[in-house]
C-alpha cells in the first residue's frame, strides 16, 4: 500500500457515500429539510387562501 490510504480518497468524503450518490439522493439533510418546509408552508398558505375565499363568498 502506497500513501497509507486503504480507500480511494476521491470516492469517500467521511460520510460513506460518493458525491454522485449524495446528489442523486437530493443533497444534505438540511437542504432536504428546507425543501420539505417550503412545501408545507406553500400548502398551508393555499389552505388559508382557499378558506378565506370560501368565507368571503358565504358572507356575500
């Protein structure tokens, strides 16, 4: 063994996965969490908007 490394250093970055696998999976856990939060926020906004519209129509 030359260089003292048992693995190819360009494959692994301490997380046990290649950059290609990480990209396919969707990025870091923090990035996935932000996307999930954005989807939830959008859904809540749509529900509030729809509810407001229904109340407006009922009162007129």
